[in-house]
């Protein structure tokens, strides 16, 4: 059993990550925190609370940071006005935890034995950076950080920068700069997790409310993507990070130090992975290859278990 804090900005693929975390029997979801990213903090927090209501999530949900440390935010267009593509949730939200998201992260980590809690950030890294600055003891205390963001050969916001990292590059530099184990599940990996028509048909056949929601969300998102380069179907990024925590054999990784570019003009927000001779004590690694069939089996199994 793995205990996680999911730090997210739902976000339609964030919603799928939350479903996987809520339903997989290997995961204890200890807390959900939100961060401005795909949409405003108000919208992504509202989405997280309604998703938690729909999925029967009992973990506390708290709102974190409403803007990046330094930069001006720009919301993601593919997630639409609501943040969930064409979908607007109208079910009852769970209550909002009164703590700030950064405090909920710190308290959840320190409430458990050292080496128990894994942080799974799938949005901009603002909350994690703030938590580490406010309470540096969490670095020693967490088991590991498994994040969705970046890429070693790929960008989506620019030629070389990924959305979550580019939204708050200074926060990312803080997170990659600490000596805790970090696995970067970046675009090189998540562009293998495509919601093809065959995958969507399998999800539609599940029949639960959660599965119906996934089909509705990915439908609108897929159209936006097909117009560009993903003709087979849109990539579903965030559940890949949760899947790695559940079953690390789904993803092969490569050890490399990672530096976040903070001063480049054409390369701001690039995650530069240095594959030359990593030191044996290198604490960072990048995700390389996904076992695609087993990944979708895992997601679909989770959708079956949900309401
Ligand atoms: C996905 C995202 C942002 C922009 C696009 N075009 C697609 C969000 C996802 O929620 C994921 O966490 C990450 N940012 C992928 O870049
Ligand atoms: Ca996200």
C-alpha cells in the first residue's frame, strides 16, 4: 500500500489521475491539494471538490496557491472555461478543508512515519516548492516525489518547455534542487498514453458514472488535439504519475540530473536532463517507456470500481 498526496489542477487528465488514485487498491489517498494551472484556483478547487463528491473521496481537499511564485499565469486553453473540457460538474462538492493546501501537504507528510508519504504533483509545482521552503524537514520525511511535468526531448507549451514547468519554473527549480528522490514523468512518457478510439470504447463500455465522465471529458479534448498532431487520440498525462506509484514496472526510467532553465529566452522552463554518466547518488530520474496495454488495464479496472 502506498500513501500519496495528490497535488492537482483539474484539468481533465487530473480528473482521471484522481479517479485512479481514489479507486486503486494499492493507493491510500491521504490528501488532495489544488494549485492554479489549467484554470484559476477557484475553478480547479471547485472541480476537485465536485470530483471528490462524485467519486466518494473522503481525503481532505484543500486549496493551495493561486498563482506562480514569480511569473504571470496563463491558463491552458485545451481544458476549456470550466477546466474539465466540455464538462461542467453540478453534483454536490465535498467540504473544503480550512487549511491552506501548503499546510495540508506539510501536516500530512509529517503526521506519518518518515519514508511513507509520496508526493504526486500533477500541476505547476508552486505548492510543493512553498511546502519545502516553509518546512524543509519534509525533504527527509517523504518517500519520494513522482511528478507529471517537463520532458527531456519534448515540450508542449514551447518547443522545449512543458506547461506545468513553464507555468512556475522557479518552483520547479526548487523541487528538482532538493535531495529527495524525484521521478519526472514528462511528455516523452505521457505522449505514449493516448486515448485512442479503441481505449475510449473500452472506457465507454465500463458504464460507471466515472467512466461516462471520462468519455465526455476526453471527447472534447480529443477534438482539440486531433486538429494538431495527435491523430490517434489525445495524451492523458496525469494518471501516468499515479500509475508509476501503483506499479513501477509499468514504466522504465533513466537516472539523470535535471536542471530547469530559468534564464533562457527560447528555452525558459526546459527540463534539461543530463544523461552523461550520472553520479551513483543522483536522486532524480526520468520516465522513458510506458507499458501502454497494462497502463490502460489499470485505469479501466479503477473506473470499474468507482460509482
Ligand atoms: C495538458 C495540460 C496543459 C496543457 C495542455 N495542452 C495539455 C496539463 C495537464 O493537466 C498535465 O498536468 C500537464 N499540464 C501536461 O502538460
Ligand atoms: Ca494537470
